[in-house]
C-alpha cells in the first residue's frame, strides 16, 4: 500500500506531461526568407547564329581546257588579282594569232576598196564611168569597213579568252578546298567550282528572333523606324561553339524585310571585325543580346520549384504562413529569374528548404535579407 502511494504522483505527472506535449504539436520550421525588391536590371538572351564572310565567291573557269598549274594551296590567303590557276593556253594563242591575221586581211581589204572608190570618183567626174559603178565601189568599201570591225571584235574576243586561261582572285580572302587538281579537264559548265574564296576580314553573323521576341526587341530602343532603332542598339557579343566569348563586339546592322512563313521568325545580321582571320565562313555560335529592364523583379532560381512546366515560389503572408505561388519568368540575370507576374516588390519568399513545405504551413523566418537579390545580380 505504501508503495502504491509513492507511485501515484509519478503516474499523474507522466499523464500531465504527455497531455502537455500533445497540446503543443510539432514545432514550426525555421527557414531563410528573402524580400523581393525592384530595380533596373540587365538580362541576356542567346540565339543560335550562323557565321559567314563578307564575301564568298565561287572560283570557276571561263574557258574549256586542261588545268596546267595550281598556284595556291588550300587555306592560303590571297590578294585581289593574284593568279590562282593556269589553263593550257596553246589553243587560245592560236585563236589569237588567227584573229590577228584576220584583222590584217580586213585592213588590207579596206585599203583596196578605198582606192577603188577614189578611182571611180575621178572617172565618174570625167564621165568615163556611170554613177552606178561608183555606188557599187562605195558599197564594197562599206562592206570592207564592217569586216574590219568584225575582225577587231574577233581579236578582242580571242585576247579575252587567252586572258581567261589565268584564273585570278577577284577579291582578297582565303582559299577553300581545291576541288580540281592539276591535269583535270575544266569547263564553265562544271557543276562544281575550282574552289571557293572567302573574304573574312569582317564577319556577317545571322540569327533569328521569334515574333514575340522581335516585338520586345523592337520596343526597347529609341527611334521611329527600324533604321533609327538600329543606331541605338548597343554592341552585341558572339559566343563561339565552345561557349567562349569572341574577342570583339559586333553591331546589328540589318533586319530582314519579312518573317519566314514557315518558322515565324525574322532574320537579323550583326557584323564583327575579324582582322586576324581567326574565324571563317561556316563557323557557328550564338549571339548574346542584352536587355535593360526598369523596375525589374528578380527571384533566385534556387528559391523556385518547377512543376508541369510551371515555376512556383513559396510566398509568406503576414502571419508567416506559406502559399505556393506561380510566377511568370521572362528572362535570367545571373543566378536569378526576371519575373513579370506573380510577385510584387516587398513580397517575401522562402529561399531554401522548400522540398518539405506544405500549403498553408506556418514557418519561422530565419531572417529577411533586403536588396540581396540585387547585390547578387550586380556581382
């Protein structure tokens, strides 16, 4: 009996302690929280791009013949007027000699007919011959003059064909692959050129914008026309295939006249200097465009979750209860999303530990960090 009396207070205390524990429930989580602020931000968009030289010229023969000499190698840098190929010129030299002989014959014929006209003129004046014979001699002289002009044209054409046997560079640039070798029969009708020549001291980089992106792009810059707006577009960067940034900035200087009806996109062109020939036609890369945003809201990507192609954050109300809030993202700035809808300046969101949160759960904010997002973006 005495032992039962001693155990009774312990039993009562245990029951009361268990009841107290049940009443308090689980402890609220302590999670870090950031406050959303607004300010001017710069975001970047990247678009696949194709790189071409300023000029890309197919080098083709202008006459038929056997390729006698190849003066250059693949990849060589050449200057305008430099000899590239030599076609066997013997047939063309003979044609030139024949044309010269034809010219001499035509000149002699003109002299003969001229003498005949002079003779007939004197005899006609003395009434020895009739005017008909003078007219006949004059007509023959005109035919001889016409034949002389034809002979001159034949000579000039023969000289042109002979000159065509030396194929020269029409521009400065770099030689492509040599598709014909020494000894090959070449012709202007060949489907393939002898080679290609690219002038790459400047690069034309082409990229495309969708209709909505182009509308945003167009609205960001001053000017009443596209030509005016092009003058206010800041220089752009070129990202190469290895994601390195090309050493020189470029300038957007052309917008296509219409949208592609198949893709719904419009093509733009940026021009970059390439003085040292580091890039060639056919390279690929990306154009990086910068956009300035006034009163922009930035949200750390680490503070978001993505479900079914939508992006959410956990926003806090005044009582520190969380609610899953969808946001509309229109770009990125460093590690942050640029948000268009879903939040306003001053809203608080959970920055970490969202995996175990539930809708309406009460949390204890670890701290509120003002301007932290903007500082992160600036760095």
